[in-house]
């Protein structure tokens, strides 16, 4: 809407007609005072203002508009037939008008200017709206960021407190495990010793009693192994300083420990050259002790165990990753020709106390592979297996070439 301000109605009507022909709406005021009243009641996109009027002249009206935040940006075009001197034109611009046109007016030029200033006014309003929206968005985001930072800081404090509390509890649990292990082992050892003495001194001629005694001794031995394995499992929670570890030496030590069982079963162990990695030697030794020990333990009756240990350098932390000379991971595979297992139970074998075979046929506590899995995870690695019943099993380990434990 355009407001035309002129004290003479005969000047207003031609202007309104020109604007109407170009599809532009207009309103009129016949004095400066009336113009101000109308401007207070509604918004105008442009004002065409006469300079010389009774009461408030055009200059005074524009100065008044310039003093208000609501109206200071409304473009004003002065239109005058009398005040054509340079000083009046200069004053018009100084008061805040965007243009000063003297009569007689070229209608085409007037319309061109009107449309230009209308376009600029609307663009200015759009920019202002966008600026206000952005300002509001920035304030909202800033507030959200401050709230988020406060929540993160609070959560961090909570986690630090919980972590300290957890470390304390973990230490207490390890101490408890040591004490309980010692206190449980001692009476079991005494039971075993006295039961053996009873067997040797008083029951050697009674076959039924000897059988019962042997079962008792076997049960106490299983309990001792279970306590030892539980203690080993609890130790894995403690922090141990890693060091450079040659896996070839580890395998040599493990095979030396299992030498008697391997000879009994006439086992063959083939080993490729293994890497030197950063790790905890005692824990890495435990992994291969479990895997090779299981391969010997779960061999098929009457068939000599054959164990192959292979190593490949791979590109990704994946069991299916491609082999590459500059890969970031090692894939170590321990394969045997034993009894195997159904892969349906693959997840089960790495869970503590889970067994797939009966205790009478195969000894064990069901903790060994759970320990191996926990050690591998502490070394930022993975462990899995493939197997077929009656064919054998392959246990695959993935360890980083460069490890930051």
C-alpha cells in the first residue's frame, strides 16, 4: 500500500489514477497530521509526500517518521512544484527521503521509481525477517549448546566418579578372589590328601570303596582346577603393562608344557612363523595353551591329532579380510582334526562355564575359551571358530599389528 500526502485533493487524484493503472494500491492523507495518524494505524510500503502543506510540512513529517524504529525504514519520495531550489532538495534527502521529484512529473519515470523503491522496501523487509530468524536460531542453538555442554560436563563427572568407584570395587573383588581361592584350595588339598591316605592304608583290598575314593579324588581335582581357572579369569580385569612379545617363543613354551600329552597321543604340530606383537606375554600364552590343549584333549579316539598354526597379514579387522603385505592386522588360525562341534553352538563355547561335551568323556571346567576371548578383547582383537562334527575345528584370532593397550 502506497500513501499519498498532499493538502490539495486535485493533486492526489491524478497520482492515484496513475498508480491504479499499474495495479498499485494507494491511500491518501490531506495533511501531515492526518498522514501520521494513518501511518500509526497501518503499514505502508512507500509514501509520496508533498513538501509545502499547512500545519506540518513534508520535512517535519519525514523527520518525525525517522525518529521511530517502526517507521524509519519506510521509503519517502518528495514531490513538489514550488520548492525546486537546491537547498530544498538537499534538505529533503537530509530528513531521510529516498528521492526528491519536482513537478511537472513524468508518469513513466514516477512509476519506475515507485516500483524500484517498493521492490527495495520488500527486499529489505525480507532481509530483516531472515536476519531476525537467524538471530533467533543462533540464540536457540547457543542456549542448546550451553545446555549440552553443561550436561556433558555433568555426565563426565558422573562417569569419572563411577569409574573410580568401579576401579575400587574391581580391586576389592580381585583381593577377594585371591583370598577365597587360597581359603578354598587349602581344605580341598587336605581332603584330597586324607582321602588318598585312607585309600592306601585301609581300603586297598576293597574294590568298591577304592572306586568311591577315586571318584572323590577326581571331584576334588576338578574343584581345584575350577578355582584356579576362576582366579585366572578374575586376574584379567587388572591392568598389566604390555611389552614386545614373540609369539614363536610363546608357542615353543606351550608345546613344551603339553609335551607329555602330545607324546601320549602321538600328535603332530605344524607352525608357521608368527609375528612379534605388543601384548601381555602371560595372557597370550594362556590363549595358545587353551587352544592347543583343547585340540589335544578333543581328539578323535584312535586318530593321532594334527594341529596346524598359520598366520596371515590382513587389511581389515575381519575374519574374511583379504591378505596384504602392509595390512594393519594379523590373522592367526589354529586348526585341528578333532571331534569338532556343531556351529549352532558357536556363541556358547566362549561363555564362561558353558560345555558342549560331558565331563566323563572330556575333562575341563568350561572357562578356558571364555578366558581366551576376554584376553583377545583386551588386546583389541577378535576370536571366532569354524567347525564340523567329526572333521575338526579352526579357531581364528585377529590381533592388531600395532597395539595401544
